């Protein structure tokens, strides 16, 4: 992992950060990674906004993973209003998945949070990103809550539920 000061669309033009949706988690989220129901499969991807990666400074971290000099993954983390570190974005190129890059990126985020004596890390994902939820659970995150209305103003996302995950960091 290396720290970067910015990330541009050109840096990741070769990457496919899309992910496949085959199931979705369902309320009441008692066991959020086990309580899933199948859905008609589809592929989802988020648009890249270079403005999200501007202004990297002491209160934000952009860590990138490279293969052959090319970016194949990244994590963007910042200090949140509530005193936690916040994972603002994490992505690994489809072709590079399964090699442990997401674990290494998240480990770098944990290190960054510990360096700042933050109590933990929070992140948000959606109820239909089951693979990400399973990854967060394996990494030690627990579901702290959800918001069934967060995406209601976006017609394409109305059925999605925002899930808020937390990784509590022990005192050193």
C-alpha cells in the first residue's frame, strides 16, 4: 500500500470496480450476513468523482494498491464529525479481487485510525452489497444500525437500505 495525494479518472480508467448483486440483506438484520434473500442478478457500479479525492491532507488518507505500476484498488478515509474514522470509499478492481488487497487496504485504514487515537472506524454500505457486508464482518466490523429511508429520494436506489458498520479499536 502506498499513500497518495490524489486520484484521477485517468489513474483508474483501466479498472472495473463494479460488483455483482445476487442477493440482499433483509430486516431486522439480526444476523446481517446470514439473513439474505436472492434477487434477480445484476451488476452495479458507482461513478467516480475526482472532487471526492481532492484535498487529501492530514485529516484524510488515500491509500492505493498497485500492480505493475497501475492502481488496482484504493481506500479513502477521513476523520468523521463524530470522532470516528470514516471509510468514504473502498474499491478493488474486479481482476485483482481475491488476492487480499481489500484486507490490506482496510488494515491500512485501521493503522491510520490508531495513529490518530480514534475509537474506531465507521462505514456505510447498502443492503444489496452482501459481499461487502461479509467482508466487513470478517474484518471485525459489527452492524451499528441502518436507515431504510436514506436513499428514498433516488428512484434507482429506493429499495436499498443504508447499513452502518463499526469497527471498535481497543485502547493501545
